[in-house]
C-alpha cells in the first residue's frame, strides 16, 4: 500500500471530522456556560439568507442631480482659486444648475487667453466654450462625468455597507443594480423603519459661519416666499430641493455667497419647539467628511450628544476657521453645525479650537435621544452618502414565508437525493452505494464550507446543492462506465479501476471547469440570489471532484488491498 494512500485517508478523515465539528451548532442548540459551548462555536451556525430567514428588501435610487450640482460648485471654487494663484485676479465663477454648467467670468479681455490656456492645459476633465465677451461656459467631459457617476455609486455601496455593518446585521447583501440603484437585503431585520432611516440618511455634515441678520427679517422673507407657493411638503420633495427653491426666490434679498436654512430650538423647561432661521456663509465652512471618529456621550446634565474628532487635515481647517472668527473687539460669531442641510446647533465661537474636537447637541429633538445619538454617530463614522437617495422598492419577507421556503427546499433536495440514490443502487449495485455514500460526504463538505466562511444559504443556494448532487453522481457515472469497459476486455479489478479513473479524469475535469466558468460569470455579473447560487455551485464543484476522484478511489483501494477483493461488480 503506497504511503500516499495513508495520507489521503488521514486528510479525508480530518475533513469529515472538521465538517461535523463546524456543523454541530447549525443542527443542535449550544447553550452558553455548558461544555458544548467550549467545544463548538455558536457563531459557526449557517446563516440563512433573506428568502429563508425573512427580513427586508430595499431598492434605493441615487439622485445624481444634487450630487452633480455640489461637484460643479466645488470645481468652480477650486478653478477660481487656481486661476487667481496664476495671476488671473478678477475672475469669478458660478454654477448654472439648470444646465449643469460652470459660468466663468473674466474681469477684462486681457485675461481671456490666460483662462483658456490654463483650463485646457491643466483641467483636462473640463470642456470650455466662449459664451459672450469675457464669459465662458465650462462643463465636465462626458467620459469624466460617467466616471463621477460610477464613483458616486461605488461610494454609496461602500457607505451603506459600512452603516449596515455598524447596525449589526448578519450576512447583509448590498449590491449595485444598473447605473443608479443599490439593492439592500437585510436578513432578520424587524425594525424596518429604523433600518431605512439609518441607510437612507445622507448624513452630510458641515460646519458654517452664521451671518448676522435679524431673525424677524428672515421670518418675513420665508413668509413672503410662502405666499408664492414655496412651502415644504416632505411627501412631495426633498428638503434640499425646497431649500433650493427658497434661496432662488430670496437671491435678491441675501448676499450672493450665502444661503438660508433653519433648525429647531427646544425649550428645556416647556419642551416647546421653535423654528429658528439662519443665514449661512457658502465660503467659510469646514466639510464633515474629514472626521476621524464620532461617538455618543452625555453632558454634565445627562443629555445625550455626539462627540466628534477631525482627522489631521480637518483639525487644521477647523482650527483655521475658528481662529479667523474668534471674538474680536466684542464681536462674536456663531458656528452652525449642519446635518443634511438642517442646523442642529449654532454655538458661539469662544476661542480658536486647534484640537479638532467638537460636540453636536441634539438631545431635545427626539423622543428617544439616545437612539438618535447612536444612529447619528453610526452614520458619521460610516461616512456621508455622496448624494441623496430615495426608496424605489420595499419588500418585507416574513419568517413564516422563510420557514416555508426552507421546508420546501429541504423536501426538494431530499426527494432528488433519494431518487438519485435509488437509481445508482439499481443500476450500479455495490458501486452505486459507494457513489451514494460520497454524495452524502459532498453535501456535508458543502454545508461545512458555507458555515465556516460565514456565507449565507439562500433558496437558490439550495438549488445549487441539488444540482451539485447530480454533478457528483455524473462524475461517478463516467468513472463506472470506464471501469465497466475495462472489465469487459478482460482486465483484473485493480487494473480496470486504475484505468477507469485515469481515462475518466480528463472528462470530469473538462465538464466541471466548464460549469465552474459559468458559475464565475454568474457570480461577477449577477445580483444577490444569483450570486448565492453561483457560490454554492462553485463550492459544490470543488467538493464533488474531490469526493468522486479521491474519496471513492480510496474506498475501492481499501477493499482491493485490505479486504483482498478480486472482483468488482458494476451493475
């Protein structure tokens, strides 16, 4: 008996024992504090997908228009700053949101050529065209714009994944669909409303200087706009769209580098809320995407708040902003903390803050301030979404429906497996029973691998296992037919088995590689359920090849050598 036979046997036995160890928590309840909990890992129990466990299915659409407006605004500011550094001092820039254009205006005709040369030489992602006189229109090149949209979609998927991970969902699925949609599946989630709020919240944090303006005057402006039909209806539009309409109406009444928004102030004694309007600077601000950490804490009065820490770059910008607007000659400035265009608080800057630390106070806004603070800290840590998102589809799968799927899937797998077992026994006799045994090993290995790598088992995954059962038997059929041919020409049992495995090997590898290639394509180009099927199929292919080529051969060798069997019956 060759030494390799012993090593192959040891490896096979270890695989079987390891698979049983991994799967025990799936089929048996492991209680904490018992000896079983010290031997088996509860977290290795197979995770069930949305269709088997129940949960929430969401489809979100990215609103690229707002994202593009903000991107153009940033580019306009950066372009103007760059031109001024190059000596073009009188240039100004603005954004035409209706046409997705940057409007650049030179102070005089002598600056025109310098602007054109700089844009064409160093801003290769922009196209510049003459409008009239010293005014130009600038737009993104189509290929760059497609890249911007793709990056926004990728960032949205990453951000949502980070938020879901912080939320503690087991085996979620977050995938792209088309060019502007994200599909989110959350198995086992019952608080759908909170999950939607947490996932869909843009969480764009900003710190802006408050410009001085009488509160009554701001109220009068908003009331005047309301008489023309500019009112906020959360059922019909986003808050940011309402602000755009409002500020467009007020553009003659407020400074050009400012905009109006509002926040809510809560009276600590009466609990009464009052809407407070703020006129904010567009230029003097620090973006909240430079945060390093965010966490829940309580102030001296036990009120919940969210503390935050900037990264080194953000700390520097925050320090410079507070240094610029620190109290001087009795004049004090407010720094508004803005989340998704709403002012959460506007403390007075007492001095420069070089450490890059701050606090967002929001405890009085919600009936559950602890939960709101926790959720806000989560979305700030995970990062802001690149653009507002809207829910296009929502489905909830109940646990009872999931249980029905499990039972029906298990029944289908049982019926298919039993039918294969009976056929193999009737057609191949003892060798058929051997093939049936390795099919059981195959299923054991597949489930163990899914469990060990924390992959979710879905209904398409069960279909993949059923298909793998047929593939595993197919490999054995190829081997058995080859052995039968060798026996027919008078070879001994050992020689027939040796030749049968050698001649069937290439056919088995070819057929499995072809199927594996299809499974890989399904995985990379498919969505949730299709990916689940592809993963299970790939694992099944590897396991079926191992059990058909190695496991059955070991058993045949054991009978031939250890039991000195001289004949083999194939049917």
